[in-house]
C-alpha cells in the first residue's frame, strides 16, 4: 500500500490532478437531488462502455466490402469473447437511447432547462441526435442484407427531400450507388467523426453542469427569475448544499454499475443480434428493418399518406430540432413545477403514446411482405380436391402468401383471404389476380391458364 501511495503522490505532484478532481468531487449540490437525477450519469457510464467495446471490435473488424461480412462472422463465431463483445456493444447502444430519453423527459418535466441551464439542454439535444446517428451508421457496419437494404431505403427517402435530396442521398451512399465507398464512409463516421463530436459535446455538457450547478427539485410557487436566481441558488447551496462526493455520487455509481451489469447479462445470456444473409442488392425479397429504437420512425413513414412523405422527411427533423432548441430560449423563466405546468406532462404522455403506437405497428409491419412465410400446412388447406391442393402449392410458389394471410399464416400487406370466397365470386377473383390493383402486381403474364384455374379452385374453398 505504501508503494501505491508513493506512486500516487508522485503522479499527483507532477500533474496536480487532485487539485482538479477535488473541487469537482466536493462541489455542492442541492440536498434533494436524489434518484431522479441518476439517468444522465448512467448514460455516461454506458457511453464509456461503448467506447471500450467499440475499440475492441474495431481491432478485428475489416471495413471493406469484400471482408466486412466475413470479419464480423469471425468476430461472432471464432474470436475469443467476440460474440460477448458484440452483445455488449449492441445492448449498450439500446441502453444509451433509453437512458438519454428518460434523462431528457425528466429535465423537461421538471423544467430544468430554464435559466441558467439553457445551453445544458441544447447540448443534450445535440447529444441525442449524435446518439441516434451512431445507431443508424452502426447498422450498416454489419454488412448483411438487412443493413445494406436499410441504408438503401434511408438514402432513397433522403433523396426525396426537395432541392437538396439528390445531394443528401449521394452523400449518404458516397456515390450514386451503395458499395465499398459507402461502407468506408459509414465506418469513418461511426468510429471517428461522431465519437469525436460526442467527446466534445459531453465535455461541454459536464462543464455546464459544474458551472451552473445541478438544478434543484422544482417547487410550486417558486418560479425562476433570471435577475435573482443565481444569487438565490448560491445562498441555498451555502445553507443546505451537500458535497457531490459521496452524498450524491454514490447513487450515480450504484445505478450506473447496475445498468452496466444488465447490459453484460443480456450480452452473455441472449447474445448479439444474428447476422443476416450476405448483402445481395439483386435480392428484392428482402424486408429491411431498422433497430428497435428507430422502428417507430420506420412505421411513421410507412403509414403516412404518400403525398406528404417528402415534406415530412425534409421538414420534420428540422421542425422537431428547432422546437427542442428554442424551448429553453423562449421559456427560460417562470414556474418549474409540473403541478403548475400540467401541459408538460400531457405533452410527454402524448409523445410516448404516439411513439409506442408507431413502434408497435413497426414490430408488426403489416405493410411489408412476409418473405419468411412457410407453405400452408395440410391442416390449413384441408380435405379439398387435387386441383385445389395444387393451387395451395402455387399460392406459396408464386409468392401470394408473402402478402396475404390464410388462417393466420402469411403476410398482412394485402387482404386476409381466409374467407375470400364469401366476399368475391370466381369472376371477381380472376380480375384481381390477372390485372392486379393497388399494391398488388398483375399476375396475368406469369400464370398459365391451368395455374390460374388451380389457384381459383383453392381460393374458392376459402369460406
């Protein structure tokens, strides 16, 4: 122990590190800043975990279109602790999204963005955007079919932005089409650019927290007045404040370590997401889906009227970002208590309900073909004639089952055909199959007369 103490004293004497750390650890915080204040520091814990695991993964990952997929398979299936490392990185990303979301909700409901903490909120908004950017760019690095097609869909959506869409899509893909240059660009953004920005903004965020202090719990009838708030806050800390370490820091440490433990447990017992099939742009039978925290946006674009998509893509993020940035600048004083600001609670409940609803729809994805659908079982087909049995086989082979459900099996993009013969007669079904309509392609040129008859015979048994 004496040797360790001597080493520390030597380092401290040469660097003066204790002179820097001691004021930070001993700075006063409001006495009532308890368990609701732990989510910001827990997000920092997970970010550090992401940096460590990201460095470990980058040592083995090969960011070229020829080797990326095989190197990720090697990390997952061969490298010692590789699968565990991928799992930590994956669940750590999810934890960051959840924690930063809860932290911003807490700050919003308690109006901790008011004077003098406006810049703390704005820097937090930037951190949220960068965290989502990390998630989006990280998905492509898996370089499987889902990651590649998700990026193509994202570029296609961006390309519909008025005036600058072509330039934005070209920037995302690093060219006119997705390829090795796209992977290199996403790797550079994910590994170098966004982490560098995160380090800088996190440093600013922490500096602002130290400079302006942790916001006290709001009380009804105690509004923020910029002219007198700093003096009042300083006097309150001198009378009632407690040192951050250990009075408040132990809660941050305990919860942060608990979150890390949960991430490690998920990575060990569940493991990372499975790597999909190798990328194949020629394979159109793909149903790209983003990671769970972006599913609600995926559903929003899928369900909104097609005519307004371009405007939402162009102006939606801009409007949302502007509202979040302007919030503390416009409402920088007045009541902080949610009791006196019930509309803040209503807005949070509305947003959570909307996101949850769209997320649920995104999980179901009824608008997407179900390319994983299996042939109808003999039990579902039933005791029908040979022509109808042949028609049931064609129903699968021609891909009808991808979009239509029968007795719960199949996709949901098109109408359920479990009882289609009760709604349509033979002639009406023939017109629909041959000519198509809406999202349904015309099958007149891809079916022989005999095949059409067999499919109709099968559908006429669905009563």
